[in-house]
């Protein structure tokens, strides 16, 4: 398991559920193609699972 993961928003936030929009905001994703590097822990993995259809995840 990698220490860090790079999360990239690949789809827009229009028309998604409010909890998914809040999860993207909490991850720091605002616009399409924006990326963040986060620690790979259970909390982050749960957030990624909620918005898995909107993001691309890579190990760093």
C-alpha cells in the first residue's frame, strides 16, 4: 500500500448528489483536471469510494 495517492477529478460536479459534492470539496477538488495528493489511509479511501465514478486515483 502506497503512502500517498494522487486524486484527479475527471468529471464535472454538475448534477451530482450533495454529499458527493461536499466530499469533492473536502478532498480539495474544485475543477475538472484538478489534482491533490493525500495520505493513503482509511478515511481518504472512504472518501474516494464515495466519488469513485468522478475521480482517477494513482499511487505516488
